[in-house]
C-alpha cells in the first residue's frame, strides 16, 4: 500500500517506504515530523491486536498527528474492531463513521480504500457480531451517497453477516462446508445435506432481497 509523508527539509511529498527523500536526500525516516508519524504508525500496528482499544484510541486522538492519513487509516481499523466487540452489534452510524474516514483519505491514495476492504473482508462475517436489516439498509444508503455502492464486496460480506445473525453460526459453517467443491462426497447423505443448506440459504436470501 502506498502511503506518503512530507519531507521536513524540502516539503516534498515522498513515499513512506522510501529510504530518503528523492528530492533533497533527507533521511526523513529518522528526522523531523515524518519520522515521528512513522514511529507512531508502527506503534499502532504493533498494539492494535494486543492492547486495550480504548487506550489506543485515546492515544491516537491526543496525538498532534491524529489527522494525518497514515494515522487516520489505522484509527479506522481500530474503530472497526472496537465497534464490533463493544456490544456485539454493528450499528449503521458506527460503521458509516469508519468508512467515511477511509473514503476521505482515499482521495489522497485509493490504496487506502482497497486495503481497508481487504481488512474488512478478513474480519467479516464473524460469529461475534450481529447485523440487523435496518442497519444494513442505512449502510447501503451511505455507500450510495459516497459513490461506493458498486463495491459489492462490502454488500456480500454484510449479507453474510445478517445470514449468521438470523440463522446462526453453525448453519453458516455447514453452508460453507457443503458448498465447497473440495468437500464433495458422492453419496446420498452428503447430497441431501447439501440440498438442505442450499435451499435454506436461498430461501433466506430471497426473503432478504425482497426487503432491500
């Protein structure tokens, strides 16, 4: 993912993965505000899965670099995990807040959006979080308002999340197992179970599509 910082010496915009400024040769990774931003970025990356999220968010919000895209991207990641774990329910307002942050910084680099969708797709669906229809509709409306409605990867993952909320994690695991061609066994029990989960899934999916 391409991220950028400003060289303190010549104010040029440089790739954070570079060794030194391409324009003036400044060692921006070890000098000035650019170095502080990159060190804070590394700290967040280390702590995101191993520390108290409220403490981490508090440190981000107190930082003088809290509005820098590199830090905002990581704040969005922390917020998403925090909102998922907070009360076990994905609320539209919280979800849209996170994706608004990512969409705003994607104007600097579209890599932020692409990378965050990959991150989101790894986390969802999850058995630990519920998503209800009214929140799904509000999220759809928000994505449409920021011209991200064509990103079907988000919609597919959220539909799967509602599927788990409605039918349970056990059934969803059965669905994934019986619809994976690698698991196919040519006997009546397997085929009948496969038909059952497919019919139940399609029944729910059609019901859902009729309401959205």
